[in-house]
């Protein structure tokens, strides 16, 4: 079984976008009383949005299951306030639940959290709990910068985030560290803001004792870990100079990387530098890069092809990356699969 741990509903029916537009228009009217409203999307529209996109690519590329969450660029935590984010996150998560219910063999859910800049993430606990307990979701996406490129909230290692971490530990679910759109014109969202955030989160983890406080807390740093694998020597050296423990001891029981790196040399570097125990297969299709690489004739985001082509990777490590590590990091995965099989 091949599990892609990083997929977003980027092809959601247009009505979701219309819903969001109505919500944002309401914010401009001072007399408007926010309400969750209604999303008018049929099951057929959901099927249509996936059959020629994510499902087609799963079939063509030979992957079996995608860990699926709302579109990351659309989370837009900087828009409106906590109530805006609550209504929007609930609506997006409910749509993911419908996808996972329609296609239990192909998708398992991960939720968006109703974060808002300057608001302690205690308000996210209820939605995380609802998604895990009622919908069978197995993780969440945590935005380390709800301001959208201005980094106005404390680092991920600050006690500001601890109530959410306590709930993650209690529910035994990991978070993928994932920013959303960039409001800062210096940072292109998928080209700079995403990769910056991946790198920034890792450096934050190095400087703190977060994992002493939460020994079982788990994070996935996406996009191959940003600059981390390429600069592994720098991070090891910085940690050493700061008197921190070796990186393996400090965080490799808690921090994992995905394979959303869109060229073979990058994937090879990731696999050479980071232990196979800490790498999870992912493609983020249909996502940030949708084109075909003229140098190879294949989609940039067909990351399975790169891994398949690496002959020095042992069968054991390959199994860990494609499947084994998912069961370890997403502790609820096996039970969720058994439950989905029982229902279908
Ligand atoms: Zn993503």
C-alpha cells in the first residue's frame, strides 16, 4: 500500500469559493451578523471534482490513499477574526469529511484549524476534537504564522501553543506544519512563504525543549523540510555551538519530513541526509506545481517516480517511506482504516 501523506482539496467545486466570497463580503458590512451559512455542493459535484484530478492521478501513478485536507492556500487565517475562521474551517473540514465518506478507500481526513492571528489556539481544540472523534480524521494542519507572512504570533515552541499540543497528545494526532497564503509581497506563497515556514519551524524546534515537555508530540514538516536537508550540516553545527543535544536525539523522535520535492536530485539528497525512519511519501498533488517537466516529460509533482528510480534505496526503507512510517506518525491510521473497511 502506498500512502501519500500530503494532499489538499485544491479542486473543490466552485461553490466553496463562492461561500468564502460571501463570507468576506459580509466582513465589509458593519451591520452584518456572522453566521456559518450553507454550502450548496452535491455528492455528484464532489465526485466530478475528484474523478479527473486526484483520483485519476492516484490510478495513473500507482498510489493508493491520500491523507487529505482543505486547500492550504485557502485557509487564510488572517482574514476576519476567530469567528470567521471557525465558520470557514468547519465548512472546509465538513467537505473533506464528505470526500472521505464518498471515497473511504482513497482518502483519509486531516483538518484545518480555526486559527486567527493574535488569538491563542485554545479555540482550535473543539474543532480538532470534532474532526478526530466524529469524522475519523487522523491529524491537523497547523499554521505557524496565521498572520500570513508577518510572523506576529509566538514561535511554535512557545507555551502559547501548549493547550493545542496537550489536545494533540491526548488524541494522539500529529500536525503538519503548514502556512497559508502570503499577505507579504516579499514572499511568494508557495515559492517562498511555504519553504521559509518549513525551515523556520525546524530551527524553532532546535532551540527549545518542546519535546521534553511533550515527548510524544509529532510534526510533519512538508515540502521536503524546506532548506533543512540541504543545510543539515549548518543545523547540526548551530545546535552543537548552542550546546544543544545532537539533532537525532533532540528531535528525530518527533519531527518528520515529507517527499514533496519536485526533482530527482532533491529527493536523493533528502533520502541521503534524513534517516528513512523520518521520511513520509507525499506529492501534494494537485498542488503548487502542476506542470510537466520538459526535461523528463513527467509531472514535477509525480514524486513516486523519483523514489522508484533510486536503486540504492533498500526495500525496507522504501516500505517505511511509502507506508510504514505513516502508521507510526499517524497513530490513528490503522484503526481508521479498519473502521473504514468495516463501513464499506
Ligand atoms: Zn500542502
